[in-house]
């Protein structure tokens, strides 16, 4: 594997993960109350707790995307 190939792979990984993050964020913003009711019933939790779980999910996904996709891509670009 060449550095050029790895740079391309990490670049596309970053783009795809950021696109999924944006899509998920939009879906949660648009259908937050509806989804919180359904997930609250599915997992026996209050809708408020489900909304907190959504925020935690988005925060963790963003951190993981930055650490495992964006930073390696940036390091390979700078190398």
C-alpha cells in the first residue's frame, strides 16, 4: 500500500462518515420527538433520556470520525 492510496482511502472514509453524521443529525432534528417516543417504548426509557442518548451518540460519532478518519488523512497529507 502506498501513501497515496492510504490518503485516498482515509479521505473517502472521512467524507462518507461526515455525510452520515450530517444525515443522522438532520434526521434527529427533524423527527426528534417521534423517534424519542418510539425508542422510549422500545428500551423502556423516558423521551428526555432518549434525546440525551441521541446527543451522546452524535458527539461520540463525531469524535470517532475526527480521530480515526480525519486525523490520519491529515497526517498523511502533511507527510
